C-alpha cells in the first residue's frame, strides 16, 4: 500500500496524503486531481478501490477459443452465473478464424478497464511460445485466472482437470474390457493438455498415438490411421474427437463398440443422445468454473492468491460406445 501511494503521488505530482484521500473517497481534493490520481492508478496497473471502479470496472472478460465444442458454452454458463452472483458482468470473447485474435481481445478488455479476466483453452497452452498479451496482463497486475492451463511458465492462478487421471481412468476401463491394442487421439504436439495426456498414456505402456486438430474432422482423420493399425480401443482428448473416431470406424466397416470401443473426454452436452451414447471422462465443469471465479474475485478484492495449479479429478462415465472385445452387443 505504501509503495502504491508513493508511486501514484510521484506520477501525479501530489502528496501521498492527497492520494490517500482520493483512494478513501474523502473530500478536500479537486475533481481534476481526483481524476489524475485515478488515471495514474490505471497507467501504473493498480486496481482501483471497489467504491471508485464504477459500472465498467465490474466487467470481467471471459475469453474462449471457440463455441463449437459444447464444453466451452457450458463453462461460460457456469462462470457467467458465478460472476453474476458476485456482482460482476461477464464479457464473452470468442476467437474465430480470420476474426479478432486473443491479443486483440486483451487490448479491448484493458481499454474497458475490466476488473479481471478468465481464460479457458487459451494460447497459453502452447509450449515454447511467449504471447505478449499475457505479459501485458502481468505488467498491469490485472487479476487473471487460466483454466486447463498446464503452463508453469505463466505466473497466474490456474484451475485444471487432471489429465493424467483422465487417461488412467480411460485406459483402465478399456483394459478391464479386454482391450490390448489401444490408441490415443489428442491435439497438436505443442498443446500442453495433450502433452500431459500423452505422457500418462506412455507411462502406462501405450504406444499408438495420433496428433490432430481439435475437431470432429480431425478426430476422423487421426482415428482412421489407428483403425488401419487394428486397434480395438481408442481414447480421445475431447468428445468431438471421439465422435470423429466413431465416424471413422464406421466408414472403415467397423462397428462401435463390437469391433472398436471409443472413449471421449469432457462429457459435453448431448453425449447421451449420440449413437451410440458416448463413454467419456467427465470434467467437473461446475466445480472448476466456480473455483476460477472465486480465485479471480479474491484477487480483485486484494487477497493474496497462490499462483500454482488447482487440480480437479475427472470422472469416468460409462455408456454404450465401449464394450468387451469380441462380445456382441445385444
């Protein structure tokens, strides 16, 4: 607090006592000086006191990579509801191909003087890449939380689903059903959550792996390569990848689950309605979303928040896309 007073006072050219009066909402300060102090707070990256933020500062950015994967709208709903309960309004920012980039969204959110930002599935998941817009958030000391960010190099609080346990659950399920030739379909090779899943798969003795883009089409192309290697089970890094794997199996003349069992990841909307209903590993989205909001609000209110990773355990949900090897489904 003392350091903040000194820096702002020096920036504006007033006494620390004057800055203190502005921050505490006390009289005896001209409007011009008050505005100069508040502007200096913003420029130096300090959060305005709650009573001085105004309506715009009750905004929180929610940055998502897409809305086609049902898990992201579900997460947005949880986070948006939890923010509303805390008196904040979410600003949804979704990247599109050829549209506004994640960095552009960060600039827009900073211009709107948001109180904080929650990222889910952001560019921070790429290994070996430094994205300047995250550095701007660090410099501004803007409260920020990353979701599913297996990224130790970013000094933000993080909320993640445990990828290692997810793969162990899926592998254990398929092996219990008698499967031995099991393949893994995950995202790009520089995608940290995919790397974690791959490491768990390798550690458990898995060998057959295909990397692809996170889409149904990507799942189809990658799974087709595994089908040609005579796998009887496929574990996928998302539900859309799993739906692509089911389509690939069928187009190759294989039945699911009689010939090939498929396991997804997320348990996103409508996975009970696909044919066959998808066995998947469920992310605890409700708990993760609320935890992310709690971490963010704690930062906004000035509490000290650990910058490590809070891991949540997933849950295997068994449905009809998996079955015993060589056993007909009635």
